[in-house]
C-alpha cells in the first residue's frame, strides 16, 4: 500500500472516531444518569461488577481497576470486580457449564442486592452477557449496558443502556473508553480525595504528585 493510502486511512479513522465520540454529547443527560447510579451504588457500600468479551473484556478490566485503584486522584479505594479477571473461574465454569455461563455463575456467586453490573458489548448479542443481565435482574442487581449498532438482544434488558451511534466495532469500543473515563471523572468528584504530605490533589493529577515523581526516579 502506498504511503499516501496509509495516511488517508489514518485520517479517515481519526475523523470517524472523533465524530462518533462527538455524537455522545447528545446523550449527556443519560451519561449523567448512569454516573449518578454508579455513585449511589458505591455510596451505599455496594460493589460494581463489569463484564465483556474480547476488546470489551479489556474495557471491563479497565473500569474495575480504576475504581479499586484510582483514575486521577488519591481517593478511597472503591469496590469493583471485573468478571473477566479470574482465569481459573472462567475456565472452571466454561469447562463444567459452558462458556455461555461464565458471567451468570459469577453474578450468582458474587452479586448482592443493590450491586451494579456494567456490561460492555459492541453487538449486544453475546449469550453469556444476556444470561448475566438476566441473573442480575433476578437478584435485584442494577444493570447498565454500553452497546453499539442497534443494541442487539441486550437492548431493553438493562436499567440504563447507552447505544453508541455507530456500526463499526472499533469506533464503538473507542466511544466506550471515553464513557468509562467520563464516569470515572464523576466518581472522583463525588468521593473525597486523599492528600499526600499536604499535596493538593486538585493540582496533582495522576503521575504529578511529589510522591509520584519520587517513585519514577
């Protein structure tokens, strides 16, 4: 492929991604509503579970680790678990019950009334996610789904769902990543930040506090 064609493809993908993300602004009220549900769940002391397949599994991992660790500021650790994280549980359940059961069984074992599960799916048609959502609803666990295309079979199965207006898997996943970061920003505004040696966390985002600088030397 000529260099000019590479550059054209890069530009086209960047513009498509930017346009998809820009269109999320039309759903800002829904994003805020999802953020408020997330915050309310954590304030009650309940936990957040996340799930997805493939690239969406990576997004599920990312959201959970940022809640337990931190996104921008040193605030209290928050209870979250990615249902894709434990290979022993995944392979045990898949071997004994089939892959369609890998998330449902974990929801049944780990979920409690008042918890929240956040589902990531570009198609909305993965059977294991459909079963996880169904199990959550039967246990009074709230369900939030981030979807794409037409929402697939998951459309209508969640307490709140946001469908990214795109038919391209890559663009949908990129938008989901932005949504994760928007929600994390809301969470960290809702929970008090911890300071280190008198540092003002509002002035020292990730990697910028004096302690962070020392750890990187």
